[in-house]
């Protein structure tokens, strides 16, 4: 048997995340405990750090027992995400049971494959931009239900699981990362630092477009290589049973009530997008939409009530593994906060910015925020924790407030592609049946180029004295 190299011996995702939580617990015994004072600024509903108020507090090291308690506490803290995953999975289980989604996508891809005007590469670019536009509107948690569609499209085009997964993680991810109307990251940061909400959109739209083109190029080059030589697939040997298409594309057509099922599915997606972008809906509202949508799909498909309920139950069962992953990932943050060292990490990582040139400081902010983002996976959470520190420090170094927010945006989003604590992306990997270590090998191909491209825009922001409009 061929001996595996060290980097091929990746432990289970549970082990990786629990190991990080264990290290965090050890750090609560090593690092000094400290905290910033917090206040609720006028016009805001949540507390933010008050710069210059960091002080030592009594240590509260996390014991082995408290470390294990942090896991259910993490699951409780991430409860709305977990229920969204379970209920959306149940909804799509019912949809898939009708065969409507497979037939609809199969018919579309049949036309793509037989069209002389639209190549597989062009299809990848189109789908990447569509998912990216979705990412501009909604966050990664709300994109989780789209994974089955993306994987089906990737396999239907003749590529592999990674290609399909990359459409939603890469395409949707870059839309969320570099989009100009990211409510959790940009909206919260603007509010903390005192800028008009979503100001400075011009440069951000250009950055989003360039970033989406870069992601589409990376995915299409990988897909082309895989089609030419399937042995080069990062998903080689992974079962695609239950995913993709069960018969040749030529055999697909919409039958009976399947058109009505697709109409309900389309309505679900439209309602979610409108609710998220216009009505301020978030995870709980999305979960409710999937409950209603799943029930309607079952009704129009002619299912009995027990069959519909069994579909939701089976979907929740299939998502149990994902729920544990999300809970353990959130446990890392719980441990750091319980041990009173979260603010300590923020304080000491922010200190090196003093004395840097504006360009170097702007780039350093993207790196420092990326490191802290490993510990605080929530976009709004890290904005509330770090912007009160990053903002004033950046402006004392000659950066505009808008440039500080831009640099923060880069650091708080681009690492998501390879972040082991980013529960939404790990959940997407589980749904696509792709081991996290397999995805990380591809995720690096997105992260490094996007970081470099974003640095170019950060430097431009410094040079043009980037303002709010």
C-alpha cells in the first residue's frame, strides 16, 4: 500500500475543531485575563468596545469539564443556524423526493451540453456570478440550502463534487466577502465607526466584480483540468451516490406535478431573497419559510401528511452531523469568552499597528483581523469586537475611516474559504459529502489570490484617500 504523506493524514473534522477548543482552553491558563469596557453608542442596539479601556481582570481559566460543557453551550449559541440547516435540509429532501429538481436541472443542462453557443466554462462563469449576486444579498448560512443545486449542476456539466461545491462556496462566498452591502460586516462596521451605512460603494462594486471574475477563472481552470484528467480531481474516490443525476440527460423531462413543485421552490427562493434584502429577515425567518415551503411542495406533489413529516424528519437526521460541527466550532468562541482572554487577544494583536506606514498598516489590518476571525467566526461579532479598536488606531496612522472599514472587510471575510471555525462553509462541505481537508486544498487556491487582489484595492484606497461617497 502507498504510504500517505503527513498532509494526507487529516483527522476528522470533529477532532480538528475540538483540538482548537482544547488549545483555547489551555490559553485561558496561560494568557493574562483582560477586558475592555463596553458601551452602547447612540443609534445602536448593542454594546461595543471603548478604545483605551483595556484592563486586567480576575482570571477564569477553563477546566476540562468546562471545555466539554462549552460544546452544548456552543450548540445553543448557534441554535438558529443549526435549525436552519435541519429544516432547509428537510425541505430539500421533500423536493428531491418528487424528482422535480433533478428533472428541471437535467433539462437545463441538456440544453447547455447540446448548445454550440454555451460551453461548460461559460456555464461555470454564469453560475459563479449568479451565486455571487446571491451572496451580495444574503449571508453564507442562508446559502447552505443551495448546495444540492450547485453540486447537481457541477456533476451534470461533467465535472466533480469540488466544482459544484466551489460554485456556492466560492461564488456565493466572494459575493458575501466583497459585496458592498454586507450588513453584518460593513453595516455593523459603518455604524461603529460613524460612517453612513454602506457608503463608499463605488470602489467596492469594482472590487466585487474583479473578485468574482477571479473566482470564476479559478473554478473553470480547475474544472477544465478535471474533465481532461479525472485523476487530478481533489474529490477522487468520494462517492456521489444520491447526488448528481440518476439517468442520462437526454431522458429528463418534467412530468405531472413537477412543474408545480419547481414553481413552489422558485417562490421559496424569491421570498428568502426579498425577505433578507428588504424586510430584514434572518435565520429564524428563513427557517419558517423552509417549513412552509416544504409543506407546500409535499401538498402540490400529492404526498400524504405523514410522508411530508417523514421528509422533514429524514432531512433533520441527515443534518445531525452538520449540527455537531457547527456547535463544536462555536464552542471555541465560548471557551475564549468564558476564560476572559478574547479581549486580550484583540488588544495584543492590535498593538503592532502603532508606528506603521499607512499602506503597511492597511494591509496589516487585513491580516490581524483574519487571525482574530479564526476565533470569532461571526461577521457582526468581530465587527463589534474589533472596529472600536481598529478604527481609531487606523485614523491616527493616516488612514481614512472608509479605508479602515475596507481593510477590515477583507480580513473578516476572505479567510472564510479555509476557516475551520466557519460553521456555514463546513456545513456546506458535509452536505456535498466533501471532507473538509479536501475542500481546504481548493480553498487555498481561492484565498491567496483573493487576498492579493484585495490588497491592491486596499492600497488604492490609501492612495486616493478613500472617502465615504
